[in-house]
C-alpha cells in the first residue's frame, strides 16, 4: 500500500501536483531529499518528478531508497503523452505504472544551465509549430508556455492516478 507521495520539482509545478494529490488521498507529501531522511528505506511510495529530456528527475535516487509503486513525469506535453519514451529512457519495469501530467513552464523561473537548454529547445519547438498550417490546441498551449509562461496543472489530470493508487 502506498504510504507517501514523494516528488522532485524545479519550478513548482510538480510540487503543486504532489500537494493536490496529498490533499485528495490524505497521504503525506515529501520532497525527495526530505523523504530520504524522514521515511524508512523501501517504503512504498508514488514518485513524481519533472521531465527533463524524457528523464524523470530524481527517479534513480527514488528507486534506490524506496519501493516505487507508481511513477509520474510532469512535463510540458499533454497529460498521457510520451509514455513509451519515459518508460524506456528511465528503464521503468513493466510492473510499475507510468503516468505523465501536463505541468507548466515559465522561462523566467529557470536558472542556468536549464535556461540555456530551454532557450534552444524553445526555438526548435516554435519553429516546428510555425511550420504547421494550423496549430492545434496543444501547440497553442506550448506556445503560450514558451512565450508568456503558463500553468496547466489541474486536479482532474490526477483522476487516473488516484484510481491507480486504490
Ligand atoms: C531543461 C529542460 C528540459 C525539459 N525537457 C522536457 C521534455 O523532454 N518533455 C517535456 O514535455 N517537457 C520538458 N521540460 C518541461 C518541464 O518538464 C515542465 O516545465 C515541468 O512542468 C517542470 O516541472 P517543475 O515546475 O516541477 O520543475 C523541460 C524543461 C527543462 C527546463
């Protein structure tokens, strides 16, 4: 049985999902560094980490210390996107369910070297979108995040995860 929610967040969107999940499930919420000190080794947890180039930040440490029952990658992309690449890139075994959640993005919140990396990525993404005859809703959200900074954290995105935790 999952006993705690553990997360790693850089700019706050993953922390926000962890907080909401804690509220909805009444489970305690810890950042990964606090969890390592506060929880027993091999405690059963759900782990949420922000996605960086399809790697779930902090997941190797979380897997080392805890019995991770569910992994959630918080990303710029749509909730439910990138599932195969996230599983493959992070070597997540089949028995652990993987979810992705759309978080948010704000260039102003980033420090180096992430800012530099994302300036390059933003150029590439905007170029890709500008080549489409009509950008779809997801493209518009990406442009909004890149140009103005935006959060797409929603309570409803957590519904399938709460179901999987039961
Ligand atoms: C260096 C860097 C790489 C990223 N790579 C990806 C990615 O591969 N896929 C994606 O959807 N989002 C990517 N993102 C966006 C973040 O995952 C997204 O902004 C997330 O909501 C950040 O969560 P946080 O506020 O908890 O740090 C990247 C962001 C940064 C700064």
